[in-house]
């Protein structure tokens, strides 16, 4: 089923006179089978958006449609959504089987149907051998799969995933990310996935939505957002390394705009370059190095090979191709070219 969030506004009343606007006119459409990742800094409204779709958050205005039906005033139980939280909320005194079956039993589903649904989900998620264990006996990745199984057995129209991998270590997180994407493709269910991790957003999404201060800054395919960020905020936020931003005059251009260049597009020149500076730090990044260069008052990043890295305190020249430049109206302004 499709999901449509239409001009949704969520406001939290506070003791002070000014209310906190968590979502400010947010619109979002998710097609059947599509995985949309919502990304943004802390406090941008990501979890509030999920809760609004699930019916856990009252709307000051706007509406939510699921499968074309307006569910704005309906309770969570009637929306056919399944939500997986950052903390998996497994009941510690119950086995894996009982955790996955809990919601079905609460709805009065016959025991044979419960057993069949739980076993099917356990087979699909490769936890069939764990159904008699309790959560404390499971690894983080196994607990994550149990939480997904508990959501799956409800046959939801929509999956809502709120940073489900954030508590996993790096290696397990990479594996769980691939498993989550493969599972979502097999199930073909409209999915909204919230994360603050830009790598995760770019790796998982059919479409990325960038939130800031309760508003959508940009949405689109991951490659499109990387190639043509709508503004300087998206350019710096949605990348492994933030884009470098330099006043136009500092690189010999006329105008009041700001020039943006990604660290991986800058080359360390032997002599003359567009900019010169001093190396203040060098960080290893596998076969590469991230070089921090002080250019006047600006701190710029350059990604280069580890073998060709400069030393701290070296003077360096920086250069890049014209085609690698982005132009913005200001350090926080919209894209110009």
C-alpha cells in the first residue's frame, strides 16, 4: 500500500509562550514496495514523523493516508502499520517464539495460525533455531531480527523503522543493513526508515528525505542528492565527509556566493593551486587519508591516498576541476548552480 503524508504539522505545547514545532508542513509520499529513508540531525523531526504515520502523535494540521484512505483520525491499531524501535522492546521473560507471537495472541488469532506465522517469519529471518531462547541469550543482530519478525507476522501495510540498527557494532551493522534491505525487497511493503547515519541512508534508500527543524530540505534518489544538493546544509550533511565551503573571493571568483568542493575531489598540488594552506592533522581512513588543512581561518578536508599523504605542518596547495565545483548563495543558502 502507498503512504501519503500531506502538509503535516505537529506542535508540542511547552510552559514557555512559544510552542515547539516538531513538524512544519511536511509532505511525503511512499509508493508500494518503496524504501524511503528519512535522515537529519537530532531534533529534526524524524521520529515524530514516524509517530505521526503510526497514529501515536496528534496532528495540529494536515493528514495521513494509507492505501488512499484517510487515517488521520484513526487509532494506531486500525492503520495496519508495524513499527520497529531503536530499542527492540522485547519482553525479557518471554521466549523468542512468545515475543513474536505476542501481538497475534493479544488479537485472539487461533493457536495454529500463530504457530504457522511465527515459524514462517523465523525461517525467513534465519532465527528458527532460536525460538526457545530468551532475549538475554541473543546477540544484538539476533534481537533485531526478532523485532522484525514480530512486526512481520502482523502482515502490515507499512513498515516504520526507527533507527533499528543504531545499537549494533560496526561489522554487525553492515551485515544487518544488507539483510534489512534484502528482506524489505522480498516483502515488497512500503517502508519508512529513520536514521541519523548518512552512510546508512545512502546505502539503503530508494529515496532519501532530508529533514531539518521539522521541514523537508530535499528529497530524491541518493545519487541525485549527492550530485546536486539543494542547499549548503544538504551538501555538508549528506556525505561521508562534509563538503568544503569557501567564499568565492577566496578562490578568485566574483560575487558574494560560496564555492563548494567535496574532499574526494580536491587534489594536493605540488606547488601552485587554487588555495594554499598548512596541514594541521592527518587521519587514516583505510587505504586513504583525510587531511585537515588550515587555509586562513577555514578548515578544509582533503581525501587522498595514504601513500601520498603529507605530514602535519606541511605547507600544501589545493586544486580541483571546474566541473567539481558547487555554488551556493551563502554558507547555509540554496544552490545556485
